[in-house]
C-alpha cells in the first residue's frame, strides 16, 4: 500500500512539473497576417518550448480588446498605443510590455479625381475614419493641421467608416482610412488602379503613433509568477515574429490554417505578410522610448481637444523585454 501511494505521488509530481502555464491573448482584429508572429509561435512550438499553453482569441468589429481585458477575458492584448493611453487616462490601467511593431501602417487613401494633392486640401472634403479607438491618430493629425472635424468649408466631414473600403468604391468619401497591408490592397483588388489614388502615410506626415503593442493590466505586474509568464510569452512571440519575417509565405499559410472563417485568401495573406514584415523589421520586441515619447506628444498635441490631456505615468515597462531578450 505504501508503495502504491508513493508511485501515485510521483506521478502527480511529474504531472505538475509538466503542466504548462495558460495564457490568453486577445487580438485587435480577425485572424490574418497582421498577427502572424503569434500563430507561428504556436505552430512552431515556440510557446510549448516556454511551457506555455496559449489561447489566441481573434478580434472583430464588435470586439474591443480593452473591454475584453478589463472584463478578465484575456491576460494580454494586442492594441494600438493611442487607444491604450486613452483608456489608461480614463481609468483602465493598461501597461505596454512589448512592442513588436516598429512602424505604423496607417494611411489615408484618396481618389485622385477629387483633386486632393496635399493635406491642405482636406477642408471641405469627406474623410472616412475608423472608430472604436482607431480614430485617435486621425483626430490628432487633424488637430495638428488645425482642421476642424465638424464639417464646414474650413473643416472636414468625418464619415464613420466601417471596416471595409466601400465608401471610396461607392464615392461616398473622398478619402478613407487604410492600412498599408490590408485595405489599400482591397481598393486595388476592387478595380481602382494605383495611379488613380493618392495616399498619405501617417509616418510621412510626422504624426505616426505606435500600433500593435502588447498590453497587460498594471496590477498583474505585481505578481512575479505573472511577470515570468509574460517574459516567456514575449520571448516566444518575438521568435515567432522573426520566423515570420524570414519565411513570409510559410507564415501566411500558417495564418490561413488558423482562419476558422475561411474568409481569407492565400494571395491577400501572402501580400499582407510581406507588408507586415516591413513594420516589424527593426524591432526585437522592446519598446523604443523615443517612439513612445513621439506617440505621446502627438496625442497631447490635439489643440483644444487632445486625445490625452497629460503625460502618462507608468504606461509602459521595459522589465519584461529586458528579462525576455537577454
């Protein structure tokens, strides 16, 4: 009897030693190459190597990552910094623990026939803008230019844009919000050639803000076990991102394998991965403080209606990446 109990105890100990730590990641949008690094990390066993069991939850038009993590539905989320900082100022203590995306892919795409050649010709025009936290970079840009967003001859008419390119195709808007890796190519695929378009990249306009960072709730960082779990998660995720950069076509196929909707195509995902690799290039996952400061100043520079009203405190930590990437 004693021997049986001892054996059972050893079996339980072995099982406990092998148990992986659970991590739930909430994405900002649907399954696509924008999140290839995480799907690659899971597919290639990088999370398993770090003793992690990672659940990746796709986003969608009715899913706000900030609300999901606030409700306890995720340990870590992918979010744009403007939305995260705005949420923090409103009382949701989000902290950036890693920044896989170095550059911004956001831009405004206009029909050349509108006669728009520069931002000074935006007044009097209708511009499509995403909301649900995605409007903040646009509002900061307009404030920087001194262009009202309430319409009129001196302002712009803001069309609340769905997550599609219909307003441009149907000529309901002169310009719409697009990403270099997604909606811009949807416009092309809809039959409007590049030579009939004018694009304004936020990076080129000096108002680019950080996108697709990893955020957690501040109180969780007081838990050493949680911090250790996030260090392993970031290390494995960045390994996934670098693998995706080096193997874009294979990474796109991994994304397609994880798309439960069947809505994505191989052509679009391969093209998207090529463009995404340009945005993650140059990042090892650690937040560049200069990029953070630039984002903050852009959001503060909103005239009478800035996105954030004061310098954030404690909005990021380098502790996770310092430990993960050493």
